[in-house]
């Protein structure tokens, strides 16, 4: 029963459409009608700028973190990494935004932050370094997922290996079109780094 309750809470947290809220309240813009139409941080950066993009990314990270930390306050006997996966599902298929959300990168990172802050710091470093070198957010997201899996293997944490692998596969899946555009050299590069 605890799993069901916390999974629902995590899904609802993940469903909070940060990009839509920031766009509507701060800019009177529906982010889904601009750029890639995605509700995540990357599209927010491109459409609304650095401040809005940073705010949405932070909010999306914290959704994943909150989903994994809340069970601690109730001394719940649940595997928090599994609960965090429901926040990712909520972010990707949000109840409050017609089930069309982001690509799960920031919220996935938030899950890791709630479970293993050291791994999260490594992931942030990997993302920034790859972004600096490649200028592709999508490629940086994918490489960071791979780094997370490798680090989980080094940490010898079976649950973390399973979850980071599942999240990385999901991130690959969500970035299928981006991968094609990178191959065709049509994927947009960031200009602000």
C-alpha cells in the first residue's frame, strides 16, 4: 500500500508542468506553442532565456528529489529509487498538461540527487563538460546518462545500476529525433556557452 501512495505522490509531483507555469506566469507564453513544443528546461532556455530556463530546470530537478525524499519523512518502507521513477513518468506524461511533458533529464537527475548526491555532482560535471565541448544539450544528456551507469557500476550499487540504466535507456528513447538530427548535423547548438 505504501508503494501505491508514494508512487501516486511522485507522479503528481512529476506532473507539475514547470515550463508551462513559468511561461504563463512570467511571460504570458505557452511554451508548448514555441520552439520544440517541449515542456522541459532546454526548450525554456531557447524560448524564454537563461533565467526562465534555469528556474524550470531547477524546479524539474527538485520534483525528482522531492519524490525520493518525501518517503523519509514518513519512515516509509519503500525503495525510494523506484518511487522516483514515477516522478519521471509524471514529468514525461504530466497529468496537468495533457500528458505531453519533458524529456526526463532534469527530473532523472533529481532522483539521483535525492539518493546519491556524489553521483549527482559527477553527473552535473559530466553534463557541463560535454555541453561545453559539443554545444549539444541532447548529446550531453545522453553522455551523462552513460556516465551515471558507469559510476553506479563502480559504486557496486545494484539498485542504482538498474535505475540509472533504465533512466538512460528512457533518455535515449526520448532523444531519438535529436540523435537523428545530430547525425544529420541539423540539431541546434547552444549559443550562450
